[in-house]
């Protein structure tokens, strides 16, 4: 589904990330948008076979504008140079765990889970871990999970257990996390293969138990 034309457009945009160049290549951008839409819709259809909660999604729910928000960024390049697809249950802007696909030549990856939740959401997830950490241990101990994603990311994790939890809590390492995500690289060869959608979704489906656990915590009333 992803074409070499799409990847080349993103590469050229990276080298010429300014408005005049972008405006002069609107025909290429139009082709890119068609590929973006077709790829996203194919992902939704295939992912819906594994997780019915995302089958209702449409392209507009899962896609991102190419324009960057540069108001508070030191990097003033106006355009994104990757294709992103975000699939999640619930309504748009709900802060729930989901599935992500990042498409960029030489830097593609898949991921899932919950990234940097707001304090209230983080509190809910930690409450779920506190009471049912064995369920999360089972998720990350799954052989397919370990083979594809290795482990949950520990990026930006706390050095000690958060306030309100004992230092020797059996789930201390989970409780220290501030994001609950797992990711795996995708090669350019995989990206351009004819079975890219099916093979990639089969990997993402391994993250469904993680998302189910996180979303259970986020949606269960105290």
C-alpha cells in the first residue's frame, strides 16, 4: 500500500521544508494524501478483525495534518515529514490506549499503549496496576510480546515508586512508569512489501491485551 513515491515525497519534503517548495509540489502532495487515506483505511479494516473497538474509525479519526504546530517549538520547519496513523477505541480526543504506525524512510516503527497520560489518567492506570498487576505481568510475559516488542519502554520512568505506594511493592517497576508503551521497528523492505498491512496488523494485535488492561483502568469508576 505504501509506495516509493510517497516515501520519496516525504524525503524531498525533509530536504526542502519550506512553504514555497511545498506549494510548488501540490500535485505530489495530492498523490501523497491519496496514499495516506488508502493506507489508513486498509489498516482500520484489517485491525478491526482483531479489535472490534477500532472498526468504527474513519480516516479523519486516525490521521494527522501535515502542518506542524511551531508556536512553542525551536524547530520552525512548517511540515511533518512522516506519515502517522493512530487507531484507538472511543471518540476522537479520548485519552485511551491504542495502536500507532509511524511511516518514515529508515525510521518506521509500530507502537501501542498510552503515551504521557494526564495526571488523572496516570492515577487511574496506577490504581489498576496496584490492584491487578498480575494481569499486566501476564501481558508482558507473553512470548509474542517479548519477541516483537521486548518490554514496556522505561523512558522517563521515575527512579523511585510514586507517592502513595510502598518502595517494595511487587509491581514497583510498573508503577514507576509515566508512559505505558511498547514499540518495534519496521524496515523499509517490510514497508514496501505486498503483505505490509496484514503482517504489521498481526504484530499490532499482540498489543491488544496491553491496551485492554490500560483502558480498563481508565474507564472503570472508583
